[in-house]
C-alpha cells in the first residue's frame, strides 16, 4: 500500500465546509444530510416566530437569518443564541430539525465538560452545537473558553493520546436552559442573543406531532432550501435586537454595586432624600450613598462591596457624575449627579439596553 501509485496522500487535515483548502488537505466536512428542495416547512418557521421568539417579529427575523448564516457563510458568526424556557415548550423542536440537516456536524451536549473540556476531539467537525442545560451563569471559570468558541477564527483540537491540531473554527452555539441565569454576560457584551421561549404550546403533543409530520414529508428538504436561499445581503449577526432577557442576565452577572445603581435609577433616587421635583439629583454626600448601599445590601441579602467598588461603578455607569470636595461641610466628598434622564441614558449605553428596563 505504501508503494502504490494510487495511494491517497494529503498535506494535512482540514475542516472546510467551503472546501477552501483544496485537494491536498483531507477535509473532514461530510456535507449536508438532506437535499435542498423547495417545499413546505411553514410550521417550523411558525414555531420559531410564535414560540421561540414569543411573537416578536424582529427577533424572529434575526433568528431566521442567523440560522441561514450558518449554512450560507460557515465560519465565525460572533454570536450565540440563548433559549430560556421550561421543559416541554419546544426548545428541542427548534434546534433538532436544524441539526438533522447537518448530520454528523451537529452535536447535542448536556454537560459543561463535554462542551469546554481541554480534550475536545469530539468537537473537531462540529458546525452546530446545542448546549442543553450544560451551562450556569455563576460559573465564570470557563467563560474565556466559551467566548473564544464563539469569536475566534481558529481552534485547537486535542484528543487523549493524540497530537494537537489547529483547525478553522466553524462552531455555532445554541444554549438552552430551564434556569433564569444560563450564562454569564458582561454589561457591554454583544455575543449572546437571549430569548424567553413562550409557553402557549407547552406539552402540546398534537402541535409538535403536526410539526414533525410536516418535516418528515418533505419539510426537512424544504427547510434546507429556505436556509440556503434566505436573503442575507443586509444582515449582520453582530447587530443584535435589544433583548429584555439579555439585560436581566447581565444584571444577574453584574457586581452588586451595579444592581444597586440600577435600582436607584429605576426608583428615581438614592434612598437618602435626594429626589427633587425637576428630576435633578444634585449633590449627594458620598458617605450617605455608601450608607444607603450598605443598608440595601443588608435588606436584600447581598455581600457588601468596598466603598471604592461603589465609586468605580458610579463613574463607569454614570460617567457624567463628578466627585468633589464640599468645603461647606468640612471638605467632605460629594457626588455631583446629573439629571435622571441623562443618568438613565448613560446606564443604558453601558448595558446596551433600551428604555424598557425602567418600566
């Protein structure tokens, strides 16, 4: 065999759905598991719009084009989908049909170790990964690895007893959870698009059976056709729609001082008698703010952060705030705070949130 002129020989191993490495690399991409053909898969798209996106059309358009992007432009997409919802609402019925189109290039994982382990040879040819109940927002240890999986152009693949190899990163991630805090999200992060799945068809077996029947009767091929022909000319996966759920997770992931400032902005004042008829907060003694922060932490069961942390948080989230000394009260420090509207807008900018967070 070694001397045979017909022996296959390659310069290396590649994973390239677009076959960009040519004939001299052994490509472990195996193609789609279905053949695209125009047909009817309307129940699947209806399920995404009505249930996965809870009837929000902009969210539906983003999810639909995000899925199409996976097929039309395989490569780093820079964002991941996060689904929050109770069991039986149809999260699997959304992801698994897409996985069926990808065949061996789809992975359904249910543990953190499977997803982020140092030995990750099982991920070598994955295009779509469904992390079902595999993550928890309180676990920040592997956050860097998770972010790299979403945004890095290449990845290191290593198996036990195998050499490490560098491959292009074609992984796309969908995270699903029954919990309200499935993943840690920083205030300015734009990697995660979070959806609260509706419950209109929870445990509705007739509804999900009809969806499955349509898929098996040509719907899979029609779905692949739709994904390959979706117009993506004006789509940028980094331009995420504003998500109330994403803000909720960011707040859960944030330091306690951030949550305190949000509550103060939401209520319209720190609880130190500084509310005014015209909405201007004015000057507030720093020690009064910290005393209120300590009381708030005690009332809500939070560990108190140092005063320096609170000061940094105020400067970060409300950057127009100035810290000065007030000579009238013995050169004690005070915060000179802008009007409430300005402060709220600054907070929204830092958290990439809409004004709906105040209502």
